[in-house]
């Protein structure tokens, strides 16, 4: 899956080295917004950090270990989504995602997750997908809830970000549950 058209103006594609500067600028513009819930903005200090991330994700893609895709809308890189890992032995994965603040509310993450769900179940033949979100991140939690994921539990003090511990809700969706929606 190198490129997947979601509609007339949006698609997912594997990030390329040439996108490093664009990716960095998107992260930099949204550093506080994304960094409220995720650690990577504090580790992305220059375009070279984005280049290294893209190189790592392309290697992971080639090894079928999981990967990140760019979310594109109207010709702009607006966020990223990916499989945090691909566990073929246990037939499961976890989806992670983020979006620039200026692109929220357009259904882009929901469309993107649907693509990854279908790919995981139909092409990769996985049985389960998980999504984790900080307990207080209501916008991020609303997406798996809307898509029929089941709340499976809460991990206390899961991550330490910006001087505070964040609890995490874990959602799960099994292939047979997706087929019945």
C-alpha cells in the first residue's frame, strides 16, 4: 500500500525522504497541539529528525514490522497514521494517528482509520486492531468509539508527557466485529 485514494481530494501514502521538510513544518506549527498528547513533537527539533523518522518507517515497511503513512488533503500533508507494529504471530496491530489542528473536523482521521482497518483485516489477514488514546483526549477517543471499537481497559500512568502522567484507554476491534457493522 504505497498510495490509497480516499476521495477526490485526500489520500494516504508512504512518506518519502523528500517530504521531510514538509513533515517537520507541519509538526512544528502544531507542536503544542500534538505535544499535549504525544511525545514525538518534543523529539522532533529539526527537519533532519523528520528525515530520520521517514527512513525508519520505510525500513519497517519493507520488513513488514509496521509503518506510518502521510495523510494528504487538497495537496497538503495534514497528518500521519500508521500501524505501530504488525504482530503476525498473534494476528494483531495497533493504529496510531495525529492531525494538524487546522485540518480537524473534516473526517480525515475517520476515513484514514477505515482504510487501515480494511487493509489489516482484508490484506494482512489480522484478527484484531487496537487503538490507544489518552483518557482526557476526548477528540481522539471519539474516533474508535464511533467506529465500533470496544473499550477494553485503562492503563494508569501510561506515559509521562509535559511533566504529567497520562492514563490511556485501550480500544479493540476484532475482524468479525468489523464485518457486522
